[in-house]
C-alpha cells in the first residue's frame, strides 16, 4: 500500500511544472523527498498516528494543480472574505496566488507581505535564511511532501518594534476541477523584536469538491514579539486536510494560537511551539466540530526548553453521528526549564451514541520546580440541564442545540479579537439546528 503511494509521488516530483524555483532551495527539496522515500506515509502502528488511518489519502492519486486552473466568480471570492474586517488580504486559488483578487493596503516601512514566489525574487536572502528552518521534514511524511512540492504560499515579515494594526488574512480557496487535486500551501511568518501582528489563515472549499490540502506554516517570533494566529478550516466534507504549524519563540515572546476545524472528511492538525528562551509563553485554543463520518485529529506539542516559560491549552470537540475526534496534547518540561507553568485541558461532547472521542493529554517533566496540570473529559449533554430547559417550555431539539453552543462557546469566548470571534460564532451556530433561536440567546 505505502510503497505504491510513495512511488506515485516520486514520479509526480519529476514531472511537476511551474514549481517554486530557487537554486538555493533545491538541496532542501531533494533532501525532503529522500526522507519521504525512506520513511513513507505514517501507519497505525506508529504511536502518533494510532487513531488516524491515512490510507484513504494514500490510495488516491491526487494531481498537482497548475497556475490558472480554477476560475472563480467574484461573488464566490467575496463570500470567503471577512467583509466586516479591515485587513490586508492574500488570496490563493487552488494553491496559487491570485494577485487580481488580493488586497494589500499601505504597509508600515519594512513590512513584507508577499506570495513566496514573488518574495523569492524580491527578498531571496531573507527567504533563504528562514524557509525550512523550523519545519522538520525528517519526522513527518506530509511536511516532507510539502517541502518537496512547495510551489507557493505567503511570506509575512514584521520588522523590529513594528505593530501592524490591520490583521493579515491569508485565504486558501479550493475549487472544483476535473480531477482530484493536491495543494501544498507554505506560510512563513517572521516577527522581529517587539513586533506585533495578527495573522488569519482561512481554508475553504466549494461544496463537494474533492481535493487534498497539505499545508505547513513556520513562525519565528523574536524577543518581546506577539503573534495572534488564527486557523479557520471549513473545507468541503469530501476533502482532506493535513496541516502543520511550527513556532520558534524567543525571550518574552507571546503566541496565541486559535484553531477551528469544521470541514473535511479527514483532518489532521499538528501544532508545535518551542519556548526556546526565558519568559516565552503560548496559548493554544482549539475547537473541532465533526458530523456524519468526519474524522478530526489534533496533535499539539509544547516544548518548555528554558526557565520561566508558560503554556495554556484549551481544546474542545463536538462530535455527532459517526464522527470521530482525536486529541493528543503533549507538554515536555525539559531539565533546564525550572519555574515552568503549564496548564492543559481537553473536553469532548458526544451528541450521538455512535460518535467517538480518543483523547490523550501527556506531561513529561524533567525539572523539579514547576506547576503543571492536565485533564480530559468525554461525555454527553447534561441531563439535568436538558430537564431544566425542557421545564422552561423549550423543545428538546432546541435545548440540545443551546447546550451544545454553550459548550463550544467556552473556546470562542477566549478569542479577544472581536471580528473573528463573531465570525466563529456565526460559523458554529450555522452548524446547529435552530440557528435563529441560538442567535437570539447568544445576542
């Protein structure tokens, strides 16, 4: 099974056209392909993949898209935008940058916001210095594939002491084509010392479109910098999505990561934060909602490498029908990381007897002066709360929807950025029956 799938991508590598061309990246691209060839795709016998079977991906021959493949009506482009939000926009259609649909306003001096293809020509030295430094393709087949087939994505650079007031919105839209296709979006986010920025990654797809998104985002957060990062995944329920986010954090830096997964047939999100210098802190906030036979897997890894670092993690899942949710949150407190404060919580709500949640919070502690806790729950709606709402003349279906929204709202309310919070409220409410009633209560 795996060898056939590997051979397919090895052959596709030799035939790809219009690839990301940079002589200095060729060695890394080839090394990533060699690593993929040697290790193959993950199997259920591997601990990190024991609950997620990727054979539905490896059995398919997804083709690479070419630039210009996928014309999209203007109204469809507008439908994915945050129209209520004044932001800088980069729009990618089927993995390729669309300059005519993107909107980049006036930027402060030194700020770079470009597609990788353009940045390769204009800022080759900076790209060469950072691209690939934090994405370890040797331990992940999909990251290796992304590196080998890298063709486009977003580059964001915020120089020292610069606060970017407007958020950056990076939209990846997948359209319907004649063949099942694959895209490999790659994002590089660099924040200089004491810089601040908000970056929103949005992944959407036309309903019933059949495709595979394999994305990688690298973030470099220098001393004193703050990054608010949002990933909103609401792709076609016929699609596949594998995403990796990796952050390297320096002294007193701050990362807030908010991940929301609503679409996709099979979804896997890997998030890694390396708290590499004292005072660095991270908050991982996540919500996943799955129905029908959707499968959503969230794996997080926080490395406390130095003293006085802090992490907080709050993930919640809502699972209905025959859906399955997987959560694995691993926190490693290394020997030198005294005075670490690490808190982690995962809660799952099962709306159906056929839904399944597999949760595994992990703590590895090699220091003795720390404050750490972790916990996980899997359960159904509170019968007493249902009875209470029913006694107030609220029908059972409506009562279940209200309680489900209240469960998800705990994660949404942790989002400080009001326009995004309101958009997520609308998306979550739209997934539930009796949306109008819930909006009335939520107002």
